[in-house]
């Protein structure tokens, strides 16, 4: 049955969740404190790049099933279920997550909750947060114990957010009552009907599933990147190595792509927050390996800079460097902790004339790194370059033609930071091709 629900926080997670809840039949009110974001969404515009999302939002704004507001009072009045989808960035003072926004949702929403309601947390939070929020909710809500909390972590990937929400690999329900479980099952009925497995559990387990999933993924990437380092030292080829490993079903090929490493708004800060929380709980030893995972990942960026410098005969001064990619991964305009921009920035600081091009992330990149120079196209970035770096594997870059490109550069030298190009083809076209961990 259709629910009247709110989705609080309309960033990548919230905007997608709101649109998908409308898509499966619910009446949804999206809530955000950012007036400009709400105005844009009301007009059916999505303030970031996520394939398929704008169309979905447009469709349901038009159908009337999806509306937006900045008022918590209106939200409390409207919804029987409230999803909290706000961000948990790394705090300015250390590794821990900043819970300001998560706390603010409860502090601002609860005082208006006058009838039974289920508040559902989806944000990635340190284990123990749900327990604390549940108590606070009952303290603050006029309806008291009739207001309940559930924890339902989100696993969506940027670039596949709509698909991951409508057809998730699994749903995790952290609940404390039958009523809460029944409500979540009804809310997600169409998704469950498609066969998504469900894990029903307590709050801390639900919170930990998310933290450990991200820790595992980060570890897998850093594992293959550590192998790249050993390959480099021994003259082996990490691309062939990864391929061979991938045929082992126990290992699998996903998240085993070597390169410049992981970035984005989730993996880097989530593994750090996880370590910080384990420390608070006295279990820091269990996660010391994540320090190494983080260190391997950060080393990829410096190592990519080193490789590019080697190709420039040991010195960046007076060299022109083309950087293809600014987003932390393709099909996204998100530049948070982007390896591409980090590398571009380091190279520029070492005296090169760096030109960056990305199909979607130019505006975000310009805002965050105003000191870098930006090109209007890949061709412009590449013109007269002494070395080209491919750092985000957009399809547009994968399909670049080495023959045509060679005419445009000063020196045909390329660093493939994502293992995205065909080594033989590029070398046959006269390029000096280098990739981390490949001979
Ligand atoms: C991630 C998780 O996948 C998702 O489940 C979670 O909810 C949020 O964090 P996302 O940040 O969108 O999602 O990106 P993801 O596709 O996981 O990629 C993360 C980073 O790892 C990217 O920078 C990507 O380029 C890099 N990566 C990924 C690799 O370097 N190698 C790989 O094999 C896979």
C-alpha cells in the first residue's frame, strides 16, 4: 500500500531515494534546508549528474507524487515514515564522522511528531549512533514512544544510484519491533517482490554492515594496488595478474581493477570513520589494517605523479601535461577526494602547465581547484602535451584513437592511471605507454 513519506536530505542519496520511492508508488515529500536545491528539484532539475535521475524526478514532480519543502513542520505533518538521508562527512578535526546533520534531523523533526511515525536512518554512521538517536527521538517527540527508529543502510553507487535503489543486492533492516519491520516490508514491497534478499537484524549490526562493506571494497582495491607495487618491483604485469585472479570464483573480478585508487565521498572517509569508531570502542587493533589500505591508496597518487615525471625526463618545469578526468569515477560529476584532481594539483605544484578536461565534472572541479587550468575538450587538453594522463575512465577517453591523437601532442607519452586502454594498440601507434604495475 502506498505510504506518505518524507525523505530528509536531498543530496545524491536522498534525491535518488525520494524519486525511487515515488516510482514504486508512494507519496513523497523531499526535505532539505538548502532553499536553492529545493527550488531546483521542484522545477525537476537535479543539481548533480546521475544517469536517469532527472527524468525520474521530472516524471514524479509532474505526477504529483513527489514534492519538496524546506519545512520540518510540514514534513512531520505529512509523513508516516521519515527517511533520514543526510551526509556524514569526515570531521574537520580528525578521522571521525561529523554527525551534525544526522543529529540535526532528529532535533528538528522530532518536536513536531504528534502521531505514530517511523523514522528510518539511511546515512552511513558510526556504530552506536542509532541507539542514541532512538532515545533522543522518544525524548523530543510529543508522541513519545509512538515514534520509533529503524536503521536501513544504503549501498548505492554513484552513476548507478537509481538502479541500485530499485534493484538492490540486498536490503538490511535494523529494527526493534514487529511494527517497524512490517512498515519497512510494506514500504519496500515492490522491491522485495523483485527478489531482493533481506537481512533483518539489530541496530549495531545494521550500522556495521555498511561500514564493513565499504571497508571490504576499499581493501580489495588496495590489495590489487599493493600487488601492482610488487609487480612493478619484479617486472610482472598487474593487469594479467588481476585477470587471472578474477577467474577464481572465490575472489571475483569486481573491485579488482588496479590504478590510481579509490576516491569519492564514501570509501575514503568511511574507512577512516570506521577506524576512529573502533578506537573509541577499544577495538582499534581489529582495524589497523585499514590504515595500510588507506596508505596504499594514497601512495597510488604520488606514484602516478612520479611516473608522469619520469616520462618528462625527470622534471615538470616548463612541461605541458594533459589530465583526462576530474571526477572520482566515470558517469559522475562528483570530485570529492578525486584522485585525478589530487594528481593534477601535485603536478601543477611541481611546475608543469596542467590542463584538465572532464566530460561532466568541470564546474565542480573549477570551484574546488580554481588554480588549475581547464580545457573545453579532450582535444584541447591534449594539444601540444608532453605527457597525457588518463585518470578517470570515461567512455569518451577509452575510445580515444591513438593514431589521431599522436598528431596533436608534443610527445606521444601516456600514463594510463585506470588500466583503461589497450596497451598493444597504443604502443603500436607509437606511444610510450605506462601504467602502474605494468612493464
Ligand atoms: C561506494 C560503494 O560502492 C557503495 O556501495 C557505497 O554505498 C558508497 O561508496 P561510490 O563512492 O559511488 O560507492 O563509488 P564506487 O563505484 O564504489 O567506486 C569508489 C572508488 O573506487 C572510485 O574512485 C573508483 O574509481 C575506485 N575503484 C573501484 C577502483 O579504483 N578500482 C576498482 O576496481 C573499483
